[in-house]
C-alpha cells in the first residue's frame, strides 16, 4: 500500500497512490485512517486521484474516516479526478455525506467558503 500524508495546521491530506481501494487494501487503509483521525486535525482530505477501482470495502474505509471525523466535529472531503468514486458514492446515496471534488485545490477552496 502506497500512500502519503501531508499535514498543515488542522488539515491532513491522505493521498493513496495505489490504483485499487478494495477488500485487499482497505483493512490497512482503515487502520491508517483511524490513526490519522485520532490526531489533532479538523479536516481530512482523502486524495483518491490514482484510484481506478473501488468496491464496498473501500467505501467502508471512507465511511469510517467520515464517522471518526464527524465525532470530533470535523469533516472528510474526497478528491477524485476521474469521477469513479463520485459515481459510487452517488449510487450508494453517500454523496450528501462525503463531498467529492475534482482536485485538492477545489477541496481547499470549498473549505474557505
């Protein structure tokens, strides 16, 4: 599993470099997101620009992060350039819970509104 984490003040950006977010990778990703959500951050941006495949286990990882951040009055934003994750979230009726943006810059801009 290849990922990076960049932190700036109370914002963290988790960038997944692997093309799959599925039942094989999601347990490790969930563990990393749980650790990250326990830190002193208010907003978590999950950059899935490199992801070309996501299944229900991957969606579960996103929901876990969203729930952890909501419990501490924070938020999760997802970056998805190709729109595949957005489509999955829309089909699952989760797009109202987890906002999706085409770029990190767009996600940051939404935070400033």
